[in-house]
C-alpha cells in the first residue's frame, strides 16, 4: 500500500474537521442549488475557496509558483481530484430528487480500493478490506429507501458515481505525486483552475438565469460551501491524503454521509429508517479499521 494504513493520532483532528465540515455541507448544498443555477453556485464557491487559500498562503508567506516541469502532473491531479467532482457532482445533486442520494459520492473508498488493486497493483491488508466492505454496506443501507429515486433519475446517479471514481483516482495521484509542491499550493491551483472551468461553463449555459438575489439561507450556503468546505476542508483533505494510504484516508471520512444524514434529519426534518441507523454501525466499523491502533503481536520470550 502507498503509505501508512491507519490514521496517526496527530492527524485525527484533520479527520474531525473535514468530516464535520463536509458532512454538513450536503445540507448547505441542497439549499444552494435550489436558489442558484447549479454551475453558478459552484463557480462562486470555488472563487471564495481560492480567495481563502490565497489568504492562508499570504499569511504563511508561502510561494505559490509551480515549476514548469511539474505543471502536467498538477493539471492531472486537479482534473481528477477537483474539476470532475466539482462539475459532475453539483449537476448530480441538482438532478436527483433527494439530497440523500448525494451519499453516492461516498462510494469513493470502494472506487479507491478497486483502482488501487487494478491500476496501482496494491494489495490492501485484511483490516482495510474489512473497512471497504463495511463502508460499502453502510452506503447500500443509506441508499435503501432511495432506490426508487435513483431509478427515476439514473443520469444524476451516474454523474455522482463517475465523480466519486475520479475522486478516488485523484486521491491516489495526490499521494503519489512526484513534485515537492505542498498541499496548500496544490489546493490553490486546483481551485483556481476548477473555478476557471466552472465559470466558463456557467457563462455559456446559465447566462441570465440568476438575478443576483437569494435568501439569507442561500447566501449562508454559498459562504459555507466556499469558505469552509473549499477554503479550509479541501486544503486539510489534501494534507491528510499526503500522509497516509489512499484507502485509509478515504475510509477515515466515512462519517460524512452519516453526518449528512443526521443534519438532514435535524435541520430539514427528514425521517430516518432502521436501515439508516444500521448503516451508522457499519460506518463506525469502517472508520475503526483506519483510526484504531493495531494490536501488537506478542513477542516470544
């Protein structure tokens, strides 16, 4: 495997911040895409994220320049990690009639494991294999009551699954990158490039669809998505991916669909079924495989 197969204790705060921020972000996105044209919303949030990362870079006096020989690799990382997800996932969320269907995005750990085996010739440990299976069962259970929705909007489901696969591949690329570019610099350029692409799509396909007005909830969702989900959590995610194996990092944030579910229950009044609560058990098992320390083998006298 590429990197440590469990999350070091010193990095657990990264997992907590990423999971909480991205978990509640699904509820915020549901509000955002209902008040803004989908790609306009995405472009504006990416712009806010770029501004936030740029501010962090200025505070830290970080050099944002990337050597010419590293640009090709950076572009591939950007497309796989952020651009494909930014474009396809936002359209998928808008097309699917239930926000819970966005949980499909967190099939990412399964795609990460499969890509690792087929493309990078990895062989996950037994513990990580258990985590991937538990994550898959958790996602299936969370989607139990949404299968009719997916049959009604198959294109939206396909878009999110493709974006999850691209994200899984991008996670491998980020971990294996050859350039010495820091996670902060990768975040800055990935967001800036993705913003340029999303803004171009919005100008071409959504010109005149938004009059510049939104409710306080809509503006809050825009700020939350841009400043927190992109400006902070995305950078921390790249930091986490740079330190542990792709499968371990992807499994560590499986609380995100659970948080998205719970926030929908408490904020939007959605109802939870027994499958949802059982899914939480499997998600806890998946996270435990990469968070809890491994038992040390006894040394023979």
